[in-house]
C-alpha cells in the first residue's frame, strides 16, 4: 500500500493558477517577458526531496482506460478521441524518485478529424 501524501490546498491553487496564466500567455504576442517570473514561481515548489510537475495533456489521445484525466466526451463518436480542452492540468509529485499523480486532469475530448486527403 502506498503511503498517503498530504499536499496543502494552497499548493494546488497556486499550481493551477500558474497553468492558467501560462495557457493565457500562450495566446498573446509577447509571452517571453512573463516566462521568467512564472518559471521562478514553479521553481519555488521544487526542492531536493520533491518536485511538482504541471502537465498539459492538450492534443493527446484519449481512451477510457486513461487514469490520469477525467473527461467529458463531446460529439457522438467515441473512437479516435483527442483532448481538445484542458480545464485542470495533471499535477504530479516526484518524491525519492517515485512519481505520483496528485491531481487528475479535467479535460474535454472530441473525435479527431480525419486527415485531409
């Protein structure tokens, strides 16, 4: 049995907000000037004993056996699904070389479009 890892709520709040700011900055013309402060903020959560990783699963394939995200499926097809929107990222904690998911991602999926012929 894996030991329970207690992570304070403020850690989830801050890491989710970092994800949201990065997502919004990806849509602006000059996101580079904000990247350094965001990297410093993420580094504040890393130590020699533990590292937090924020994973954005956008555009990844989805199937029902996936355990790292909770998905809402849009459309009528349930095959060839792709993650089209990320509401919450996957957050992983690596401790002593062991990585665990401490927050499942919350995503929206839809059938991928067939390749243009």
